[in-house]
C-alpha cells in the first residue's frame, strides 16, 4: 500500500520567523528560541517525531487547546464575544500556515529514545 505524502510548501525562512513569533510563546521552535516555550508543551522537533505530524499540523487550529485562542484568516469563525480567548489570541493567514509548514519540513525530529505513545 502506497500512501500519498503531502509535502508542505512555503517560505522556510519566513516560516521559522512566524513560528518563533506566533508559536514560540508556548512551543520551543528552534535553537533561536531555545529558552522559550512552556515546559509541558511539545517542541517542534518532538512534534516532528509523530508519524501523522503533517495531518495534525494541517489542522492544528482545530486541535486543543488551539481553537480557544487561534484564528486562521478566512477559515475559522471569529471568537464569540461572550467567550473571549483566555490568552492573547494568535491570528494567522493561510500563507503564514503554509510557511510554518515548509519550515516544519526542515526540522530534524527529536531523538526521544522511544517513540511517542499517545492514548
């Protein structure tokens, strides 16, 4: 069985910059923000170890906790004014998402010793 693999395209340099600026407050993105992120949040290299990382990344804004504070221009519904984001929101364009995806393609998956097991 041969599976189709979608390679994300975009501007790698811009993707790293956008990742650090907009994702780096929670995620360790690269050596450029090696002291950033939240300890309990997976780093981008750790996320790259997941077999289905492309599928997860392609819809990351739908996966918790992202829907509560992430907006993708012309894709996601605006936040309900009755339930504002609990943290400062992240606003991205689809072009920025594509650039982050292109950058993600260049990241070497972390050596975690054992594969990540999910429940």
